[in-house]
C-alpha cells in the first residue's frame, strides 16, 4: 500500500527548480501541447515510413516515400516540387517550401533514403515498448517524423503564417549520386538563400547528455596508383628493374601512416591490391589484381579517405601526400588522385549563435543544455554542403542505436521531447 505523500524539502526544491527552468509563454506551451497530443499518431506515421523500402538505389521506393510525404507538407501550406536526379542515377529530391514576410529563412535538411536495399533481410518496423527497430528508423525516418510533427504543431497554433521555411529532403544521402556538383546543386542553391540550416540526422549524445553538431569534418576520397617494371623476380632491386609497384605503394602508405598525423585529421586506407595487373573500381570500391610470386609487379593501387576539420587542413594535407607520392623508389612511379567529397563544416560564430538560441529552448523545456559534439566522432553529412553559406546545426533528429546495421533502433520515448525542441526552435527563429 503506498504511503501518503508528504512534500519533503527535496520535492519542494525540485518543484522550485522545475519552475525556474520551465518558462514557456502561452503560445509556446500551446505548441508543446500540440506536439504531445500527436505522440501515438507519430509512431504510426513512422511505422508506415519505415515499412516502405527506400534503399538509395531503389529509386521507385525513394519516390514512393516522396509521394507519401508530399501531401502532408502541402496540407501544412507548403508548395512542393520533386527534382528528379536521373542524370546521376538516383531517385531525386523532394523540396517543400513556404514564403512569408518575417523571421529567418530556415532550411530543414533531411533524407528519404536508407542504406537498406530491398535485398536486405532487415525490412520491417518492430515496436518493443518505448523503442523500435527498423531500417532507417533513426537514420533518418524518425527525423522526418520530427520535422512533420513540429510543423504540424506550429500550424495548429497559427504560428506558420508568414514564415519562410524550406524542407529539403535528398533521395541519396547514404550513397550520393555523382558528380556531387550535380547531386547537391539544388541543395546548395537553397542553402545560399537561407539564414539558418537545421539537419535532422540522428540525435547525438556526449556522456549521456544531448549534444548538437556545429562543426563536422570533411570527407574526401583518394586513389593511389603505382607502376613498376615487370621482370623476373630475381632481378628485383637491380639497376634495370628497380623495386616494383608494390614496394612503391608500401613506401607511400608507410609514410602516410608515420608522417601525416595531426589533431583533427584521419586518413584511412580502405582497399589495396597489386600485381602484374591491378585496378580499382570507384563505383563499387573493388580492387582486383593478378600476378605471380616470381614476377616483379607492374601495377598497384590503393584507395582511402581523408577527413579534416577545415578546408585549409585538407589542402595542406593533400599537398603533403602529393609530395610523399612524388619521391619514387628506383624503377617506379606513382600518382594520387583526390576525388570530390563533402567539404568540412567549421565552427563559425553563426553556428555558435544558433546553438545558443537552441539552448534557450532547451532551458525553457527543461531539457539538457546541448554541448557542441566532438566532430571527430561523427561523419560528414548533407549539411556540410550548405554550411559554407549559412549558419548550420545538426543533431535534431531521432535518438537511436546501430544506424546502418540490421537491428537499427529508435528511442520512441525521446521523439516527443525532440519534436517539442524543434517546434519551439523554429518558432523562435521564424518570429
Ligand atoms: Zn542519415
């Protein structure tokens, strides 16, 4: 039998501190209430989205998700257009916007695709109480539901009137079409026309507390190829033969490993091959080689990535790599090619200002004050393409675990908090 509750000093103090934190204005409280009222409906919406396969290469599936979302944005007063991306062999992007007279021009960035193609055994949404598993559940169909939930609450509160908001949902975030200059052309154009960009990739935490990304590292690829003189192996190191392509490849990779390291930088070698013939296919990240143990190898190749905190760091490290590549062992030559990729998103004053405005919302809602997330712990994203032009922040999506692997999950219990946070953040930005 429960004992009678007597207010103690502790509960009294708790009450005071809760009051001090929670200071929503009546319209803000109304928006928060509208969000909370849609909790169950939003789980249903998420289930419908997750059960619709939209692996990046499943273009009809991605378009089905766009067709499903489009009327929902139109109901909220947005005008939508679908931008086909056939020229880069991808489904395309859904862009919904509304123009108004006041507040910041806000760009909301998300993606409709997932890493789970129709061939994956992981296809369905399965709820287990306060969490659920499903392909793309937290990365990032949960984020799509947060966007819709926040806009819906603002609409009900009459707070969408007069606002400038564009929702840009790419169809190929997980495996962007190439060239990126085409695949991200329209996103960049919308970024240039905005004052603030908010990305809805999975929410992040530091030591159990909600965090936000206001800087992200770049992600580029490089492909290294070396050549040597083919000959009988007994002649290796000789004046007329030299060291062969594989020793040259090994020399370069060893120098990368030992000479380039610095704070904020990583560079991985993902694949390597060498022999009498060797080649690398960028589209499938496959290296193939054939040779004989008694033949000096004529060709070798390796491919990897490079991630930096600033573009200056990227250029400087590229120059250093280039210089290492150019020093050849006897009888060999080498070349490195840097491919287009995601630019870095440095921590700018504008990004910090956005985070402090978001933290004002967090204080009012009694949620964690979000610290900037360490950029070395997360990958690049679509936000990076617009970050050079507009104040940018990420970390407003769904909380979950195991993104990109079968069993990926979403913490449903956090969806309402996150949606309130986004709704009130948008409310402040668009006043
Ligand atoms: Zn994602």
